[in-house]
């Protein structure tokens, strides 16, 4: 960043008091310098959902993922789960293009072959290269943890302790147990908006009566509340009995900073991961999990129809908001703290991440 950029950043990152909270300015939702800032200061410095243990049951199973433009591969080894950069040490070729199973990880470019532990096993014809030593090459390992059968990775060692990030979630949603739910399907959406637009849309129920008529009938809007923790926020509402196909109870919506959502309903877990793409587009990955129970097939079908309806509505409004941010007629606005505390919490974390770029 040059001095002019730093001066502009210094104005953006000042903390907003709750009493007079404004949104982030429109400039941070535009392509350009903030794309890089979001990648390096936020996504590279946080825990990222990468896989589910049900995808990695046998030694040799692997899952490929991309986190903030970084190709990642998670592998089941004899020593447990490991994550590596999905980048060969020879000329940066990929070890895998899609999920699969193998005894070794072989680069798809020139055939360099790695043990599941990441150590180079063999390299075609490299014995003819003076001084080449197989033992000197190893795939860079990535920090990994598992929680409730979900696999999270971190590209940077300086991330918060994971237990602190998810503190209290498991206990709060009881008797629902996410750890016993099994993967069912994946949906992906690509939106024409900045990734932060989609995150912020998720973080408030203020828009429910206006954008989601079906969801608004399912939830009790008057009881809809938001609670904040250091690294996550929690939105919850009673399910409106008699109007939906889920069992009685609560709807739990957890946002784990900076881009992971857990949508928990009785007998259903939906995870969302929000990934920025080039050209100011956003990919949102939806994974659905269900426990085994009588009536599962009916719930899965109804859940898919209902969820697709909600996602279509969110795509529509987020892309419209991005057009408004691009219009030049808008800079920033006041927040409704009764309904937008989750959004305020997220934006304060973003401001704090941006402040790390300023000279001390």
C-alpha cells in the first residue's frame, strides 16, 4: 500500500461506537486493493472449513479445497488427518483435481510422487540430476483441527485458539448433536457481489419480512435475537409451530468469523462457506447433513425445496445491493442495532483486521 492508500485506510478502520454505528464504506466492496487485503489480513489469518470426517474414513481418502486462492488437500493417513498445500514442490503442479482415494499423492503435471505423510517418495528421471535428494522435499503442512466431525484448516499459525472460536456452540444447541449427522449433498452458488455483502446479509434478520416470506413464516420474527461472542455470532428464533415441516424447537444460525455459517435445525445441519472470487464474485458452498431417523427422506426433499427458495432470494438481493454499492450514489449508512448487531460485530472485526496494516 502507498501512503495515499494508507491514509484512506486509516479513516475506514476507526472503530464505530454502537450508539452511532455506520456501515463500512462502499469502497471496501469494490474490486482492487481490498481484494488483496481481505485475502491476506482476514482469510489467511482465520480458521477455514475444508472437509468433513465422513469424506475421509479410509487411509488414502483425500479432499481437495481452495481457501483464499490457496489450493489445499486434506488426507487420511495412518497417523490421522493431515492437510497440505495442493502444490507440487517441482513446478507447482496439482496433486489432485477432485476428491478421491489413492495410496500416494502423485502430481498431475510431471508425476512426482508423495507419501500420504507429504514426504517425496519418487520423482521420474530426477536421479539423472546432480545432487538431487528425495529426502529434501516435503509438502508444506497446514494447521488442522476437527470439531463436531468438521475439518478446519488455517494457513497462518497466528490464528485464534479454535476452542475460543467455537466456545459454547455445542452446549447451546443441545439436544441437537451435529457430530452424528452424515453428509448428504453439496450445492454451490456463484454471485455477482463482494463476499462481504453475502456475509452481512446472513448476519441480520432485519430483511426477513421483506425478502424471505417463506422463511419469515417458519420463524417467529418477534422472538428473533442475536448474541455475540468474541469470534462468532449467534442468531436464533423459535420455530413457528404448525407452519413448517421441521420438528418443534429452535432455529440456530451461527456465524464463525470470517466466512463460515452453521444453520442448525432439528434433524438438519447446513454449513455455508463464503469464498471470494476474482472479478468481485462470490462462491457460496452449501453442504447438507442429516442424522438417520424415520421420516428422513421426506424431510430431505422438503428441506431442499425450501432451502433453494431461500438461496434464490438471497442471491437476488445481494446482487442488487452490490449494484447499489457500485452506483456511486452511496457511501455508508446507519445500522439498526436492534436487528443488525451481528453485522456490526463482523464489521468491527474487519476494521480490526485492516488496522493491522497501519504503521505502528
